[in-house]
């Protein structure tokens, strides 16, 4: 399944292993606390942040309601500007399109701008299977690629690595990628960045094909936008003769005026900058003959669905498609801070991944069925989201869907659910609770019995409940039920006092 880390267990098991890694937890704690503190300071500078956040939400919701109209408008504008638009229903189709386009150029290597969409579909692996080498040029993505690792953060894919680990990766792997391994390399950030620059420069200069995603697409002009902090994206977008951009259909905005909102909120929420150091925009192909001017001579836009249309059909879950990939929700999430990104089994980790991945891929797999439970529902993710995605609401909604069995197949527009059996003890407990709460007399008798036998109650649960109570004590039963206390101290039952 594209977008899934092959062989990954469900979240509880993966998280248990991650939490036991003290180095990983230390790396994550330091990085997330630093990023979120800087973000908070950057956001506090903007007096109308709440209004910008609401504007972003409204723009995204309006666009999603009229997505068919704006996608057609975008296609017409891109075509008029000299580009070619391709439509990909799923990951396999997108990979076939990109692979074919690269082969038609006669090239066997490409340079890539950091792109979540291409990670989602497993494009690098698909290209490699066809004899095409893809070079990641974002520093963090390069670290992940050289280390034969997996990304663990939306904004900082190598957040789980410290400087010493990065130095070791560069020493061990750069020599196998066409350049001598750097001698005497230390873990100083300036030295690491210089090693990466030297490693990548020759690849930029000789590459004929570039592959990118896009942060935004402007429907009215067919313009694509990439924001970044290093300049590698600018090199990939301007030097190659052919540019192929793979972009999810939800990344569209209607107008340049709408784009203005997100160019204020995205950098502050992601890198805590007032604006991104590099904001690259291109419309169709470059001017002039080959070798003259900036920009590609040939431009292809691959519009990716891959589960987005199905997500759009869910009135509650569709708000996940507002996401602008800022990663603010990851940096405040107590679960992500302790478990890390790999535990989510997806290129989309953290709170947004817990609601986006199960919708794009369905909840039939064990990994995706576990993700909606990878949260304490504290709500911190909603508070920092620059487009006001109510992630806790969607998490609860998806938990309901998992209990129902989740969407396994689709017949036309109809979702077919697999009946869920659930755990026998849980079903029995729910039936008993329903019976007791519908009979006030029995409930009062049960409460009095529990109070009178409180000295005999265990501090932990037996059987299947042992896992829950192993990390917490059971609530202490009061000496008397509330109703009895009320009647004793107020001269009559609560019902009688209410009636008076």
C-alpha cells in the first residue's frame, strides 16, 4: 500500500518500542520544544492572527466545496501557459505517469524538491525499479535518503537524528553516491551543511529533469508555488530542462488574493519565520530557447487524487484536506513527542497523520485502524492549526468508523462497511452499563454496594484490563454515593429537592 512503511506494526506496538529509545526521545523533546517556542513568538507578533486563521479556514472550505470547478480552471490556465496536465487516480497511476515522462527525456537521474506527495506514492522506489535514480536535495531529506532511513516529521524529516548521527551518516554514505567521503568531518552544523552543498552541487548542474510538489496552486493563473528555506528548491525548479510536479488536488487556491493569507500563516506556523527565505512561483514553461532564461522548457503537472475524493465525501473528515503541511500540530503533541514519527507507519505522522492517513488509505489495515487512537484528545493540535482543523473531532469520528468496521470496499459512491465484532469483554461491559443507566433503582443499589465494599476493591484490573491499569490507579470509590450524600445533607433526595 503506497504511503505505508512496509512491515510496520500497529501504532501501540511501534510506539512502545520508540518510547524505550532514550536517545530518540531526547532528540524529539529538544527539537519540538525549540520549534514550538519559536513559532509561538512569531505568531504573537501578528495582531490579527485569529482573523488570518479564520480566513484560511473559509478559503479552504470554499475551495473544497467547488473543487471540481477550480481544478478545471487550473488545468485550462496551466495548458494555456505551455504546461501539460495529467490526472492520477491513485499512487500507481501517478508513478506510471512520472516514470514514463522521465524515460521520454532519455535521462536516468532526477533531482527532487522536498515533496510529501511523492513520498506518499513511493515515487523514489518506483523510479529506482525502472533504473532511474532520484536525488533528494532538501538537507533533511538528504540525511534520510543517505541513511536509508524514513522521514519522521513533515517539516524536519530527520528530526529524530542528532548532529553526531548525521555526521556518521555523511561519513559512511556520501562516498557511495559519486563523491569522496568528507575527511575529518565534525558535527558542527556549518561543516555538515557545507558537505551537503558540495555533495549536491554537481547534481544540480548536470540534472536535466527536476521533480517537485507544490505548497499551493493558483487556479486563476495556473501558477504553482513552493516555499522553502535552503534554496535547493529554487535550483531544482530553474535549472532542469524538464520539470514534473506531483501535487495533491487539495493544494489549490482560487486567486492570488487567497494565496496572500497562506503566505503569512504558513511560514510562521512551520519555520517560525515572518516569510520564507525562498518563495518560488512558476506558470507553465520558461521563456526563450533552451539554455536561455530561467525555468523549464517542458512542464508537466500531475494532479493526484489517491483517496482525496473519498475523504472529501466525509462531511466531518474532509476538514483534514485543509492542511497546509505546516507541522505545528506535531510540535505540540505529547504523543508525537514521545513516540516519534516512525510509529505512525505513514509519511504523514503526528496528529494530522492520525486523521489523514486512515482517510486516504482506509481503516481496513491494522496500522490505519490504530491511528485514530494515537492521541490523548488534549486539543493542543487544534489550538495551533493555522486553518482551524478540529483534529480531536475527526479523531473521535474516525474511532467510530473503526468500531463500525471501517470502509473496506466502495461500490460507486456507497461505502461498504465490514461488521465489527470488537472485544467480548468490552461489549459485555457496554451492555451492562446500558442496562444499569436505564434503571435508576438498580444504579443506586449498585452505587451503594460499591461504596460499602470499597475496602475490597483492587487497585488494578484483571485480565484484559491489566494493560490499562498498569500505568494508572483505578479511581477511588467515595464513601457514599452522591445521591445519598445529597439526601443526608439537604433533607430529601435530589429529585425531591428539584421538584420543590
